[in-house]
């Protein structure tokens, strides 16, 4: 599958300075590092799962990533992911494209991209879910415009001043003050909002996402002049769907 033009565009120019000016009423206390930083954000997307809630525990060759799933907001996306995970579809899959300060991709390393039902599922978006650092979403190219099995985890941690201005101009129905503030403080890729389906959020193991994104890469043959293939295989050993115990 050829990469979407948006993916090419987004992978450039992300190393911009994080805007430090926060909206009125937002604390200017320093943001922590790793998973603890998420607890300082205002958006409900960063809340810990409730006891008994289904979560995804992704065991990779570089460590464990725990992800909250948003079945109420994007039900088909979550049902698809849970079905694929329980079937073992993701077991042994590799992270086949990684972009430092952007995102990491998996779910189609064997060229078997398919949904749990074997056909495309519709794009789902929600004003409650955004491409913050640690977000889990489905990747599609410009010809598909729907979801199968490919997924990404957002690693980017810087949002430019111009992007903050674009969010404010888009209005509070899409980007409430709390969302803009969280993007400024924790980072992410706002460009992807409302064009791709966010259906989960890392709540433990963001350092593993960072490690994968920071791995050495070599030229990736299916993608012209793109250095995004990990030099050493990074494998998903399994994805378990478990009940959160707190």
C-alpha cells in the first residue's frame, strides 16, 4: 500500500518549538515526563480506565504498552480491534514504518490488511477524541477512506504556534480550550483530527512508543526514498484484551 500524501506531508516539519503560552486559567506548572505527564492533562481522553473496563495490553519485543479503548465513542473501530486481537491477527506482526517525532505503524506487515469482518469499515470520528501524544488510531490511504487493520500510535510531542492558531480558528466545537491547551502541553498531531479514527489512548508504556519511534531505520523499499523500516525487527508478540484492575 502506498503511503497517503497526508502521511508524507505530516512527516515533515514537525520539529518545531512547543508553544509555551497557555490559555487563561491553565496552570503553567512544568509537565512531567512519561505516563505521569498524561495525568496532568485536562481532556477526558487522558483519564485512567475504570475498574472492569476493557483495555488492550500490547506486548512488543521492546516492552509493554497499555491502551484504553473508546468503545462508546467509536464502537465499530473498537469492536474491529478487539476482534482482530482476540483472533491472534496481530500476533507476530511487525512495526513496519516508524517516524521519529511523528508515529509508528503496524497491523499490515504481512500484506494481509483486513478488518475483522473482511471488509472496510466506515471512518469514525469524535469531537471527544484527538491525536494527542499516545493516541491509537487506524491508518488508511487516500483511496480507502475507511478502516481495516492497520493502526498507528502517535509519538509526536511538539505542536507549532501556527497549528495552535489553526485550531483556535477552527472553533471550540472542534477544539475546545482544554484540547488546545493539552496539545500545547503534551503534543500530538492535530492535522490528523477528523480525517482518521482515534479509538484508544496509551495510559502506560509511552516510553516504549518512544523507544520504537527512536529506533534506527533503513530505506523502506515499498515507499520511494523513505527511511522508515526498523533496522532490527520490532515485533508485536501479542495483544490481550483484559479487564482493567486499577
